[in-house]
C-alpha cells in the first residue's frame, strides 16, 4: 500500500482518538484522496466531527449562561487557553504546585453538573434538541442503509458501516432517545475480538457504555453492569491503548458502574474492584484527564464504603485473580491473598490500611487541585470541602488504623495547612490535637488544647478554674457548640442551595435535582461527646503526672456528661462508656493529686473523692477491668487490703493477661496483714504464664524483627515489657526475703540478660548522639561491662521454684483463669529463665511501620512534591531538624557479658583530673567550657525531676533526670566510697556536650523509664550484695548505677548511704544522704535514713525537723518515719505523742507491701 495512504489513515485515527474535531474535515479530505474507492470512513468521520462540535457549542452556550466558569477566567483568558491547550498551565497558589489543563482551571462544563451526584441520582449532560441534529442524522442514516443492504462484511466500507451505527446511536443518545440508541446498538455485527486498537476500539467501548446507560434508564441494572464490565474488559485486554477519547469513555463507565453498584448494594468484592480500578486509572496514566468533581464524588463514597466494610468485617483485599479486572488495573496494591485464596485478619488489616493511605493521598492531591479554583471564586465551598476531607480522613484512620509515624506526621502537616481554609475551625483544631497526641508532641498538644477550649468560650480554663464557675463553663461550652454548628450548617446549606439552583437551570423539570442534605462531615459537627473525649485524652496523656490539672479537666468532663440528659437515653451506650472513662480518670487524677499534696486535710479529701469516683465507675460498668484495677490499686494505697484484693481479683477475671494486675495482687498478699510471700510468688508465676506463648517463638526470624516505639505495636510491647521486668524484680525481692541474699545473687545475670534482649527488641540499646560545637573530645563506645554483671550465672532459678512446691492454694473465693490455675499447679515445673524469651507472638509482633512501608513509599515521592509549597507559607528562616547520621549508631551494650573490661591505652597527664564516674580525662582547657553549661543542664535536670515527683513521693527509684545513654565505663574502682564522696559535684556537667535526638516526647519518656529500670536493677544488686556482706561487689554495682545516671540520682546516692551504714561508716553515709537531698529535697527514703543517722549521733532536733516535714507531707504513709518520730517523742518524754505515732506506725506496717505500689502503672 502507498505509504502516504497509510499515513493519512493514521493521521485521521490519531485526530479522532485525541478529539481534535476541528482538524477532522481536512484530514478526511486527504484520506479520501489516497483512498478513492472508500467512502464510509471519510463521510462518517466528517459527520461525527460536525455533530460533536455542534453538541459542544450548544452545551457551552447553556453552561456559560449561568456562569459556570469562574469569574477569574475571562473570555479572553478562555480563548487563550483554547489556543494554547497543548501547553500546561502552572497554578501560582501557595497551596501546591499543580500542573493542570484548561479544562481543570475553568471547571470543565461537563464536570460541573456532577457535583451533587450520589448513588440515587447521577446527572446526565444537557441534551441537544433533536431538530438541531436531524440533518446530520439523516445523512448518516442514508450512508449506513446503502452499505448494509448486502448483509455481508466483505469490504472495508462494510466494516466501517458497522462503526457508523455507533455514531448514529450516539446522536440518538445525546438527544435523549434511549430506545432508538439501544435498538441500533443491538444491531451491531461486531465482536470484541474484531478490533485490536485505535479509534475502532474506542467506538466499541463507547457502544457498551451507552448501552449500559440505556439499560440504567430502564432500571435494568444487571444488564447495565454487564455492559460496563464488558467495556472494562476491552480496556484491560489492551493496556497499551491510551488516548483522550478512550479515557473519557472509561471514566464514564467506571463512574456510573460504581454508583450503580452502591445503589443496588452489590457484592462488596465487586464494588471494591471497581473503586480500585478507578483509583488506579486516575492516579496513573489518566491523572490529568479525569474530571475533578467526579473524582470527588467517587473518593467520597470510596472511603466511606471501605471504612464500613472494614467495620463490618466484610472487607476483601485486592487480588490479582479477580475476574474482569486483574493486575495492574485492579491491583494498584500488592495482593495479600495466599495460594489458597484466604487471608488472615492481620493481612486484611494491613491491606485495608495500605489502601486507605493511597486513597487519602489521592484525595489530598484532589483538594490541592480544587484550592486555586475556589480560593477566589467560592471560598465557602473550599472551606466545606476541606472539612469534609479532614473528617473523612480521621474517621477512616480511626477505623483501620493510622500507620507509621511518618505518615501521621504528614497528616499533621496537612491539618496545619488546611487551617488557612478552615480558619478557627473547631473540628480542625480537634483533629490537630488528636494527631499531636498520637505523634507525642505534648507541648504543641497543650497549645492545641488551649486553642480548642478558647474556641469553646473557656480560655485558660486550667489556670483560672474555680469550682463555682464549673456550671458557667458547661453552659458556655454548650451554647458555643450550638452556635458554631448552626453557623456552619447554615453556610453549607446556603452553598448547596445556590449550587442546586444553577444545576436545575440545566435540566428538564422532571430531572431536576431535589433538595439534598449537606454531605456528611462537610460542616462543623463537634458535640459534647467530642469535647469530653478531648478532655479525657488531655487528662490521660498530657497531665497524668500533674494531679491538679488532671482533676480540673476530668471534673469538667464528668460535669459535662452529667448535664447531657437528652443523650443519656438517646445515646445510652456512648454516654455510659464515656462516663465510665471519665469517672475512672477522675478517680485516678485525684489519687495522683493526693500523693502530691502537702496539706493533710486536702489530701484526705482527695483520697475520698478518688475512691468515690472509682467505685462509681465500677458500678456503671461492671465489665471494666481498668476501673476495677484502678480501684484495687487505690484501695491498697490507703490500706483497705481486703477490699483491694477483691477488686483486683475481679479485674483479673475480666482480663487475665494484664501483668500489673497480678503484680498488684501479689504485693497485696505480701503485706503483713496477709503475710503470704509464698502465695505472692505463686501469683507472680501465674501471671507470667500468660506470656509463655511468647517464649515458644523466640528463635523465629519474623518475631525477632525489632519494634519501633512510635508505633502502636511498639508502645504496647513496651508497656508489657516494663510490667514484665518490674514483676520479675519484685519476684527476686520476695525470694530474697524468704531465702536470703546469697540465694538470689545467681538470678541477677538472667535478669540483666532479659533486659538486654528486650532492649534490643525495642531498639532502646541504640541512641543517636549529636555533638555540639565544642573542644570536648568525642565519646567512646560504651562497653558491655557498664550494665552487665561481673560474674555470669547460667543456672535456672531453682530456688524460686522450690519455694512454690508446698505453698497453699489461692483463696477459695477466687477462681483463677484456666491457664493461670494450671500454671499454679505446675509452678515447680516452670523455669523462670524461660521468660527471658519474652516477646510478642508471631502475628502481633510485626511492626505496623514495616507492614505499611510499601504504601508509604508509593505516596512519599508525590507527597514531597506537594509539600514543597505548603498550604500556609513556611518561614524561610526556620531551622531544619538536624539530620541523623546512621554511622553514629552505637553497638548494643546488652547482648554479651564479657568478664573483663578492655582498658584503653592512654597517656596519663599529671596535670589532668580523672572523673571516677565518667571515665574520661578533663584537662583545664575544656573544664571552663564544661562549667559554662552547668546552669543550663541544672535547670533541665530540675524540670525532669519535677516530672517524676509522683514516683519519688511513693519512694520508688525515680529518674532524677536520668539520661538515657550510658556513659563510658569506669576505668578504676576503689573498694571504698572515699573517692566517691570527696569528688566535687560535677553532676551538672554535660557529658561531652552531647544532645540526644528523640522523635517525640512519648519516645523520650519511654527511654527514660526504660533506663530507670536498669538503675533499679543495679540498686537492687548493690543492696543484695551489701546484705550478703560482699561490700566490694556492692560498691561496683552501685558505681554502675551512678555512672549511668551521671551522678545525679537521689535513689543511687541513698543506696550509697545505706551501703556505707552496712560497712559501719556513718560519716560517709551522712555525706551520701546529704548529696541525695541536694538532688531531690523531697526524697522521703533519704529523710528516714538521714533521720536515723542523726538519732544515732544524738542530733535529735535535726532528725525531728526532717521527720515532721516528712510525716506531715509526702511521707504520711511511711511506717518507718512514724516509728522514728515516736522514738524522738519518747526521748523528749512526750509519751502520748510517742504512743500515737507508734500505733500509727504499727498500723502502716501491717498494710505496707514488700515493694511500693508506686511502681505500678496508673491511667491504664
């Protein structure tokens, strides 16, 4: 064939595929010149182009009459866009950099009518008058009838006549003669296999889409869906075909098919397949062609449908084997189906989250496209669209999960930028608060809480609270909520009515849009329940260590719920759930406040209020294990041991795998009132049985994957690991009480090994150090000896098991769960060293951050481009966060126990001073620079110490500004404490002027808490060695703790003082106790020990001052303090006071456990 003939055919095909209808007459003329014996294709192409140009002109005139195109786009601008339609236009909005075509900037007319579409109503384009297209129809019909007389498809004209039927059907379709359209389409003599590519395939797809729409008008939904699926099958079989005309018809096909499936409530699997196909196409090859209003409608229903399917447990992940639409069309996400076609709950959850992240990403890109179109012309519509997307986003993620912390941080940035379009929005502020809580940015979360309360009309409520103003605050909150929601609903309704009015001018009376409701989530919708949730979340996460603030917020939440009479019955389940939580947190807040209160009368009042609130919580919900646990803990604190045991047993029955409940019950049994240490050990063993399932898979590679503490799985694992370590430590203390110190010394290596295993699992053994600009030499890598025992014992703890062999059974009134009961019966067969394999089971241990990394990586590149220009312009002078250098990761100091330290070979300088704590040389050239940082670090340490006031009150080892990175090891250790006590106080010197890069406040808090456990273990080890009269080992152990805490921990110095007393050195002990009080003036244990030393050296007045301060304040429940005070009164011959103090001391001694209750968690 003549090459020019081929070229003319290709030119005509390309023009039709790309909808260049103005070029068709000239190209058809050229085609006729080189194909003189053909007539149908040339004539059909000209008739089609003439009809489509006519159709566009009629519709544009109609659409322009109601100013669909924004006023910002003038006629000259529109013409310029038409002339330059091949050149992309870049938006100058600071929202994002979006490259769009003229149709997107001008809000394409055919897209405008779909803004109010829903499954029950899909708008049809404005029809053309049949008389306007009658001439074209007659001429085209004449050609077709002449060509099909023979009834055979022998010549090219015969074939082209079949395609001409589709053009003819299109004319009937656009003039709303659907019966004639269906009649001509059913006369087609073409099969799907008859075409392979080009415009012929476009016409086949077009024919099936029009046929499906015609069936829809006849309410023949089944045949309509068959037509849509048939059209999609053609596209799937020819993935290489990409052109504008095909894109338009595929979009129409998927759009109507999805809404039809939703209308007739089709199968979940089939509906999700269609939605995934739509998402895949509009995010890949046709991302700029598909219409933005249609996309908004589909995305809106997609995210709702996915969320509901997941909630009801019918969600089906994407599968490459699905019929109609296989990979890649249907499977933008990787299939999680196994070979057997089944998925686990974990796989479905991760797939749903991955799909949600991809959908939300495309939804946010779509909003970024809308912003420059609406910011000037209709900011009200933009405001409500932004609110709708934000509410849909939060609702979806609250259902399927939030994913890795990086994604949550990006979501937080999105909320911050959208505030430009939702100024002072209550919903947006609440979402920002929730997200800040989730990312652990507590300082910013407090600011968001302040703004939220300010929008509710109660600014600075926490600092200006008065009990008499409580009801005024509630009235203000309710009135502000009503006003805000009413104004927002009115604004959304007005915007919707205006849009309806415009759309109804484009349709016939019978097809006009009925009055619709505003889309769900498109306006402010905060209720009293939302306010209560914010208050409770702030109580639990922001102020759990600040009793006063926590009680203020929880009291407001309780009072607000009490006033909701209209919701107590209407939404009884939600009200009851929130009231239980509010009462529980209120009771816990008052309990914490009482421990921080110095006033005896107020303390008694707070303790009573705490018990009342917690009892009320258990009455409202008798299935709340958290309420019974908190009640039992508080009853134990005030000495109601029998009632406390009953409450804790109830909590264990409701949830038996919560370690602190078993720990609390064992401590209650260890008090003198029960005096049942063997039973306490048996309870601990029973509680540990629930974690034996973690032991079996310790060598599994999947289980060994490290967890990140900024994920939900990592945080849950940390809480369990912390509780596990604490109950093991209490177990050792009880064993020592029964068998003596020598019997438990061999247990400590196993305890250290478990600590190291868990540290590695949680990535807490590696922290990044960023050196400041200074002349201080770089720190050396911490050796494993800084936390390991000097001698390693590999034996199991047989002595613990032997103590359990002949123990009496538990109280008959308390039935252990089956697992615990069987464990208690076989306690002597359970070796404690097995618990070193503590880890999550296989399915739970997979980190979310690893699971969702695929979806996050897919959206990250596009998201980074979108964030180059924010919704709100960034400050160019703002400093960037310091980057992380992975080469600075330190080796794990917890995985081996070398028996000898590697000594560094260094030249000694007589003029330098060596710190026996830090193990580094400090010459005079750097000492001045170090001391300049003393004031800064001192203030930081004091702040961190204040945050741990609650734990110091109850006399457990607290952080005392514990650094989370162990310093280099001690190089030389003496057998006495002289060098330690005579050393100048360098506790405020910053170690090598380094700072720790920490992701968020929660992570920092957990790192400190985990470091505290290590210090507690070293203090325990030192005390055990001292009681065994092995003072050399006791000294080495406490030196490890002191080194780890930079010599700035009151508990460590208190233990040093006790060791000195054991050795018979009261003068050194006195100095150590004074050092402890210089770190923490309220350290109650030191008050008692120091008072005892003062009494031994006849310094009665000093002892009396300390004990009076202690017993009147934070040490009110310390039996030893009251006993020592009775001795002072006896010495002063004040026998009545002495008797009263002694009786109170005896009472306290009966209810004091072997380990303080303060180590147990609150706000569970």
